[in-house]
C-alpha cells in the first residue's frame, strides 16, 4: 500500500502542514504514523493514497485550488 506524507499533502494543498492536519481531521480523516526513508526513518503522519485522492476531491469541492 502506498502512503502520502503530510508534508506532500501540504504542498499540493498550498497551505501549512498544521492547517492541512486540522482541515483533514475536521473532515473525518485519520492519519497513520509511518516511517519513511526520505526522513531518515523518523515517524511521519500520512494518509493512504486512496484517502489522499478523496481529500483532494473534497478540497476542490470546497472551492479551493490545488498546486501540482
């Protein structure tokens, strides 16, 4: 299963990662804690790829633009 880190989600949404976290928690998403080699195996909050796609659709439905 693929995961998307909170930092990457923040870049796509174009807002700070703490605001992304609050926004997604208010929409009912649950973050997972995973270790990634990119961060030297430090714990990171992340969403599954499927949840990330749902979050992007919700963000667009709320009339916000995404950065790609």
